[in-house]
C-alpha cells in the first residue's frame, strides 16, 4: 500500500464513520495498521471507535446516583442489601463491570468466596483492563489461602495501574503468608512510596516485624498507623500483643483497655485482655462482654471470641457450669469457622505411617559443617510443656531458641506424606534448606531449638535428613493435655481438633500411636521427657536433659523464669513464673461437665 493508498483508505474510513458504518471504518483502519503498525492517524481513529459513547455507557451502567446509594449501603455494612440490589441490577445492566465488581466485593465481605470470584470474573470479561477487579480477585485468593494466585492477580492490576498502592499491600500480605518476610517488607515499602499515609501498610509491617521478633519495630510501625488513623483498633491490639510477648503485662493491659475505649465492641481484644487479668464481680468489662454476646448483629467470629473470654471471667468468679457452657459454645463456633473434620487429620496420620514404612532405609552420606548449628527438636502435643523446656534449654549459653518454626512443614511435609518421592536428592534438598534457615537464626551459637509441637509428624524425616539432631519428646498427663487444648483458643488455624472433646481425645490417641510407631522404627533416637516429673524433680530432670544434649551444665538452666527471650505461644504467661507443679490437675474441677469424654485416656 503506497502513501497515496493510505490517505485514500483513511478518507474512506472517515466517510464510513460519518455514515455510522463503524465496522467498515474499523476494517479500513485495521488494513492500514496491518501494513503500517506505527501509523498514528489509524491508531487514533481505531481508538476513537473503540471508546463507548456516553449514551452507550449510560446503558451499560446504572446512574451515578444508584451507584452512590450502593456504595453508601456497602460502607454502612449493609452487605445483604447490596448483594440483593446488585443481583437485580446485573439483570438490568448485564454489561456493567462496576456492578459486577461491587457484587464481588459484597460477597467477599460475607465470606461467599466462590460467588465473589464468579462476580469478579464477569467484571473482567467485560473489562479485561479493570485493575480494581484484578486486585479484588487477589484479595479473595488471599482469603482462600492461595498466595501465589493472589500475587499473580495483584501483579496484573499493577501492569494496568503501576501506582496501585493497595495491590502492593496485598502482595505483601500474600508473601507474608508464605513466610517470605523480607519480600513482604519490600512490597509494603513500595506501597508507602506511593501512599506514605497508608495506615494499613504500617500496620501490616508491624505484623511482619512481630513475626521476626523485632518487637520494638513492630510497636513503632503500629504507632505510625495510629498517628495516621487514631481509631485504628487493630494497631492498638498489635501493640498490646507485642507488649504481652515482651512480658510487659501491665503495659499490655493498658494498651488493650485503650483500644476498648475506642471500640468497646472489639471481641478479639476482649479475649486477649481476658487472658491477662483476674476478674472480680465489679469488673465493668464483664457487663460489656455480656451485652455484646446477647446482641442481635454479632458475627460468628466475634461471638466465638466472647465465649472464650466469658468462659475465663466465669471461671475466675467460680461459676464453673457457666464457664463450661461458654467454653463449649466457643469451641463449637471455632470448629465451624475452621470447617474442621477429624478425617483431615486421620488421613495425615495414615499417610505419614505409610510413607515411613516404605522409606525407612532411604539415607545418604553427609559431611558435617561445624559452622552449621545442630537442631534441637522439641516436640509433642501442644500445651504439653514444650515452651517451658525451650526456656530451660535456651538458658544454656550455647543454645539459641527460635520458637515454633514452620520450616519442616514447608520443606518436608510433601515428602513425609508421600506426595513427593523419598529420595536421596530430596532429603539433601530438605537438609540444606532447613539448615540454611536455622543458621540465620542461630546468632552464631552451635545449637538452635525448634519447638514446633507437631514436628512429631516428621520424626522419620528428621532421623533421615538430620541424623545429628537432638529430638526431645515432651509428654504430659493425657487428660491434662487434652483439657488444656480444649480450653485454649489457638490463633493458628492448624489445631482444629482441639475444639471438640471427642476430636481432641481421638487426636491424642493417634498422636500416641504415632510416637510408639517412631520408637519402634528409631529405637534410642528420641528423648522422652515427662512434664510432671520435670515439675516435681526439677534439678535432676534438668541435669539429665542437659546431659542428653551434650552441652555443659549451667545453673541458669534451673531458672527458666529468668530467661528474657520473647515468648509468643499460649504459655507466655506461665513460663515467666517459677516452675510449679499441680497444673495437670486443673481439669478436675470441670470433670462433672465432661460426661466421661476423657474416660478412654490413660490417666
């Protein structure tokens, strides 16, 4: 096509456009661009034809007034009304990407995640370059526990809208959930470069700093969020949690009370505060909680928090029947929220044994690098005394405590459960990955503790990949352990069995069978430490434990309550006290309400 032909075709396209022959005009522009992709006049003409006219947009979308009314309902929390109206409007305006997006957001707010995804997909079918819908899809994926998909969706949003601070924030959240903490911090910094006064990002950075045990930085980040938004109750809550982790209990109580002055309906904080105080009949918080509990519009999650808090206050006041009633309801709600079924764990226990039977003889030669610390695995049922044991051991100067690490699960669960082949290459990979991570935490010391309780699943893997590791199994009275699990609200979602008396007993029995299984397969590899014996004969038991580890005796090991390290587990209050006995009998005052649930357990 010559320049003359191009001019002729352009005039022809304009003529078609004037006569309303839009398809013909587009064909003319396309024919030019096929041969001359850089022709600006053809590009502009085609772009102009591609833009919907104002009257077309009006037909595709409801009026601004209707959209404003819907957003007002959404912001007031009237989500059901928004869903109902959006459902109606999608029939009248099926091409309205705005309505589909709002419908998705409303469904997400009600936890209807599949419906939300469907609505966002409809919005994107209509408008593929709709950055907000891509980002909102990422938020849903995040809620569904699909961090990779969340990051991908938010990156699509950023390709369309590079200055989208909210997308960077959600990428940070997804990376945090993958334990990619430094990458998460980097994503949050990108969000703050775009929007320095983004309170939620400062708050989220505080969450990551807390995970990293950088508690002063965590408090500072949450204070920045509060400077921007003084009513940011979650930031106040995180300050309270950080102070509690530091053992600054009185300051934590002040922070929680300050938060409840801003938002007296914040059930999560009521539960956190209940763990730190002893209630009296005149305590005004009890009245607050009871009023919230009986409210008509309380969410399932808030009611769950309140049940655990009211169980604590009722127990403090000696109202044990009422305490048990609240505890029973709270546990049932938590189980429902987690959608837990004991079958999930039955399958894991079964797969672990099957894999171990078929792979016991797989091993490999390895050379010890003296610069790499030796892992000390402290494992057992939650609430069995693992935190106390870590406090004792880490008071020895050669040992660094690292708390509950997810590394074995992240790197090795697929192998332990038979989803990936147990091979020399895979064992080497797990070994190198795990040791690389704990070296970062070691502070240059030759031993590092990992007290993730349910690492008992991976004892076979530990024996194969880390033959030098020290394995300490902490066991406690079975009834006391099960009761303590049932009584505890766990922040993490992996303890679903604990919210039902029959489930917790069944889980304990499976755990007990698995430990017998490991003893049979790896005789002499596991050091069994009896919690009750430790509390009644502390010095003798502690010296035997230190001898097993092969480190020098230091008197500090007899004073775990003086260990200044941060403790994030549910035992963070108990371990700051001197070792005491008698805690394993606390369940007995509730025995008559248990209906024999623990009768099958050895006691």
